[in-house]
């Protein structure tokens, strides 16, 4: 579970402060503060090493927040919640830089929240039923999500998505996400090289498979499906 400190930090970044944190419920406005990492940097090892988490959270994710705060100063985005910025800037070519950084700030909060140090628990209940019905079962879903991650050309994300309760898989480039376009992501796997290159070099598929098999907190994924 998340610590109270982490949840309060989440509120500062526009994330629900009660129950499981859900970044699509965005409240706060700028300046946005990166939420605390909800576990120790070495907690995801060996699937994701301490060094990768240190750089990924402490440098890459932090930089998206800093750049976003620099960019939104003096603009209408300054008064908006983080999630609203993502959605509002998604279709505006002139605001692409804001979208890229807001998207990546949001995506990574979503990313860190979904992991469970010490091992995964299999999905159950309504989530498992939906995976069986829409995606051919857990094993096929994992195989197809690895394939979706492999299909992302360059940097991006692979997602398990709910669109009004129907599950699907997709890949998105850069800082884009299903959330930016009104759908509900349930699980997001970062396939930028910074997420895996130190640990897996070019073996993106091995990384994604290991993430799915060992550190996903399926309780968080199920909670996200409830909306
Ligand atoms: Fe990343």
C-alpha cells in the first residue's frame, strides 16, 4: 500500500489522496510536484534495478515535472490540473512541448503506482473475467502486450486499456497515452530505452515480460478498471 506521505505527495501533483492513487483524478494546479516514489529504489530488483529506478525516477521523471513547470508559467495551463493539461494540449500542435512533458509527468506517476515490491499477485475477479473475455486470457494478454511494446517504433508506451469496460491493448509514441484521448489506461509499460537499457540493453521484450510476470500490482490495475 502507499504511505500517507506518498499519497499526500500525490495530491500535490494532482492525484487522488484517498484510496488507491488514481492520477486520472487530477486536482492540483501548477507548480506541480513529483510524488514520492512509493517504494525504495531497490524494491523492484532484479526486474528493474536500483540504478535504473534511481535514474528513471530521479532524473527522467523529475525533469518532466521541472520542464512542465517552466513551460506553463504565465499560460492558461498554469491554473489547470495535470490531467486536464494532458487532455487539453493533446490535440494542439502549438502546445506539443507542453503536452510531451505533461504527458510524461502523468504517465510516470501512473507507472510507479502500479508496481508491487516483492512480487506480483495474479489478477482476479472482474479484471480476470474481462481479460478472459476480451483478450483471450492472462497468458495471451501478456504475450500480446509484449508484442504491442515491440511494435512501438522508438520511444513510447504499451498499454492495457479499458474503453467503457471493454479491454484492449495498444502502443503509443513519445509521451502520448490512451488517457490523453479519453480512454482509461489500466496498466502502462514504459518502453523508452531509459526504462530498461541498463538492465536489458536491447532486449525490450524480455524487460516487458519480466515486468508483467513479477512486479505488477494487479490490485491497482483492478482498482483502475472501476474508474
Ligand atoms: Fe520513462
